[in-house]
C-alpha cells in the first residue's frame, strides 16, 4: 500500500514542481546566508583595520561589532522568511499532493 501511494505521488506533476520549487528556494536561501556569513569572516580575515575603526569620535565600539550583530539578525530574518514560506505555501502544496494521491 505504501509503495502504491509513493508511486502515485511520484507520478503527480505537482510533486515534481513542488520538489523543484522547494529545492531551488532552499538553495537560494542557503547561498544568501553563506554569502553573509562568509563575507563577514573574510572581512575579518583580510581587512581587520576596517573592522577595528571606531564608530565615531569618542566612541569605544568598532564597526565590526554592529556588523557581527547584523550577520546574526540577517540570519534570523532569512530563517524566518524561509519558515513562513515553508509553513504556508510548501505545506499547502504538500497536503494537496497527498490528498490527490489518496483519492486515486
């Protein structure tokens, strides 16, 4: 029975579109997070002087601190965007595909 259900799901064109859309979106979001994170790490490795600059006259905080916090905040934001889309669009499409496969 499970093999039959899996075969019906596999035969559904919506399933292939779903997998393609979800995979490309996941890859895009992963690349975005990696660019942000590794960009910051490369900046630390190759331009310490820039990150060590003070924010302003008489300030103690360097530019690197808010940039590091920005990396964390952007990562949380990107994760939130992905989860919202996964919980709405991807879950809905998944439920439709399973429902169609169970009806046949």
